């Protein structure tokens, strides 16, 4: 599409910095926290990841939309972001899986985007000064007017966004297994009896549910506000705590349930928000990172152990000095030494800050799903032996 036909758009940050570009997607006004993602693939998974709820995403890769979009790559139903920022946009994608162009997809869901700006300079600004609120508009092209609206919106710290993305009803994950998704097709052949897992949905990605199912789990997804009594009614073999958006300290309803589940004698596995919620339930504190971790090549590990290249997407982290002595740190983010994983010393409880399910990203950490299954298998055998002895 020639720029002569493009609609002007304005981006204004909370500090007053303004960028003028062109619109792609919906011609509306949006306000959210401006963050950046450094991945060079997987833009559709990023757009549809519920962990990005409330955020406007800068894509550092300079050309967006080359492969279009398709139903299989959605991590939730439709985009979850507030808006998108790109250097260049492809309006005519070329890929055999593509069913729609990226601009048309965002237009369908009334999500705005701006392109034609210097995303490298914008990313450097966010790195230097931290993530901040911003607004994209095709309707308000006066910088002072849009800035006034941006400054009226609360910051991410203290926001409970889980309530916006959690499932409203309980359901069992039932997506048919597709050979195209499975990079380890021998998994289900080794499953003798399915494990029942209750997944507390703080904003769960579909590929997490796929990975649990691939490892032989029957997955029951419940809202974040579900009571412990309702969760235990399913007699689960394990509890999974999902990823999600916003400030974990504000998700009080889920935190109470997680605290009680610690004494329920069930294996527990947490990812991202679930990792933070588990840490807080054990007595740890969380804090907001300057600009967060969002990309596909974040190294995680401990000294003299194998390093995993991981997919990450989070704004908050656990304060390592606040963790109780009943747990030990299993992984650090090797870029900034923040806590990337921990495990309980005596209970079958562990979590990671990164995304072992990838989508997009590497599969280095897929073994963590196997670890969760092994924990449930061990717990099941112990319970069987105990019942037989009595």
C-alpha cells in the first residue's frame, strides 16, 4: 500500500515524547504500557498471548506481517495486546498457512498499530528510562491532547489484569492432537494412565495446555477465583499455575487459593505469573523490572549447569532475598541474575519464570513438563503404597 493512501497515526509516551507514523489495523485510540519484544519470529503468538494484556508491544524485528496470520498460531482467541508498533508492515503476506493479513487481522479485532517510526530509537528509550504508558491514535493527532489521556491511565504496577483474561467457566482442554504441533511424537505411547491436572487460569497460553496434554495429562482449566474446594473436587494428580498479565501482588483471589493448596499434598508446577504467585504464596516478595524480559533467546541456568535458551515475557520478578529457606533457586536469568526458577526442598513444588512451552521460542526447557509428570507419577505410587499398607 503506498504511503499516500496510509492514515496518519500518533504515538505519545507518558514522558511527552511523540512519534508520528502511519496506521495499520484499527483506526482508534488505545493506551497501555509500552514494552518491546526482541524475537524475530512468532509475532502472532505474541499478539495473542494473554500475558500482554494491557500492553502496547514494540516489535524490534524491522518487518512485520510477512507470513500473515492463521488460526493455528493463536495462543488465545484473538489479539490480547492494546496495540502494536512496527518499523515496516507487509500488507500482502506470502505463506501457505496464511489465511489473513496482519493489518486485516488487527482491524477485525479493533486493535490499532503504528508503523513507519524508528523502533530502534524507541526501544533504546524504553531500555534507558523503563517501560511507561503510551497511547496510539488516528483520531487524536494533537500531542498535548493525547498525552493528557495517557497520563490519566494508571501504571501497570498494582493492576490486577488477570480478571480480564481468565476463563469465565470451567472447561476440559479437548483440542484434537495435531501431528504438526508435536515435535516429540513418542510421548503419548508411554502414557499408561492419564494424570488429571487442574490448571488455574491466570491467562493461560494454549500451547501450555497442548504440552500438558502431549505428556498424557487430562487438563481441567478453572478460573483464577476458583475455590480450593472446587479444585480438589476433581481429585487432581497435580496443580498447574499458569502465566498471566499484570502485577502478581494485586491478584489476591488467586493467591489465597495457592496458599491453601501448598498444604494439599499435591505436586504443583508454575510458569511465569504462576511462578510469581507460588513465590508470593510461600512468603516471597515480587518487584517490577525496569523494562522486563520479552524475547526468545534469554539464557537461564546456574553456574556449572547446562544453560537453557528460553522464551520469556514478564514485567515482574521474585526478590531472591525474600524467598524462605524451605526453597532453593534452580535457575537464574543469566543476563541480569534475576530468579528464573525455584523448587521446594521437601515438597513436589517447583516453578520457572520463563516459558518452557515456547510458541514462539526454543524447546530447551520442554523437559519441565516431563518433570511435572514424573512428580505426579511418584506421588501416585507413594499414595498407592500407603493405601495398600493400611
